[in-house]
C-alpha cells in the first residue's frame, strides 16, 4: 500500500509539472505579436500609350464669299498621356501628340484646290471622374481645356502666306480602362475638342480671312500602366 501511494504521488507530480510547462508555453505563444498586413499604397501616376485617330469636322469659310467651305485631312498618330490621381475617383490627364492637317477649299470655292498643310500640336488637359464600383472595368468621364499650336505651315497651289492662328478650345471626354492586374490594362477613349481658329491666306494678291472649324474627334485605344 505504501508503494502504491508513492506511485500515485509521483504520477500526480509529473502531471502537475507537465501542466505548468504547457501553461508556460501557451503564455509565451500569446506574447508573440500578430503579423501586421500592410497594403502598399497605389502610386498616383499613370501613363497610357494609344493609337489616336484625329477626325475633323469639314467646316469653315472664307469671309465675304457666300457658301464657301473648307475641308481637312484625318490622321492616325501615336499619343502619350500622363494622369495624376488626386483620389481614387478624381484625376487629371494631359495628352501629348502631334499630327498634320491638309486644308482644301470646298463648296462654292472648291475649284481653288488645296490651300496648304500645317502641323498641329494640341495638348489637352482634362479633369476626370473615375467610377470605382465595377471591378477591373473602370469607366470615366472628363472635361477640360485644349490649346492648339499650328506650326510648320506650307502653302499650296495658288495660295501663299497661309496662317492658321493658335487657339484655345474646350474638350469633353469619355473612356474606360480594363485592368488585367494592379499595373497593366487596356484603354479606350473618345474626346471632342471644340476648335475653330481664325485663318488668313493670300490668293493672287487678295488677302483672304475666315474660320477653320476643325472641331476634331480624338478616338484612341491602347495600353495603360499604373505605377
């Protein structure tokens, strides 16, 4: 009986010691701080590279000549835009690209032919609202201002001294990005620029003046990269 009592006492001591060790291990485990998940903030900068179609309205006139008209060539050019996000919803976008336009007479003066050719630099700044409730599909709308610079102008045929003046214009915009991951995506974008600069030219010693109502559509598609 004495031996049995000693055995039970030893077993109880072992259980007590084991319990204290487990409790100590649990206390140490509870003291280990939980890992903190830190989300990396998105960069506010984004760039897009697009193929851009510049499609003009064939409107305009020569002062003092009834039913006179002008037409212009359409072009496809590469275009770069840079965006900065102030918030997830509000961004500013600057588009950069250059193209050319051939200018022809039309309607009652169509027989006079080509007036000339000019290169066009139309930087456009828009303020955009981006919708963020559609997952990878991110539509936006925008409005802003355009300042078009006409440079490297050349006369053609019977005309000389053609000069299309630089001009401010308003711009409206709608488009979307479809993001395939956090950085890369596809973009489609349409802008309407309201642009009707004054122009002058000389025809056989007679100075002509009028309005060149280009009012182009800028229709682009390309790739998006968010830093």
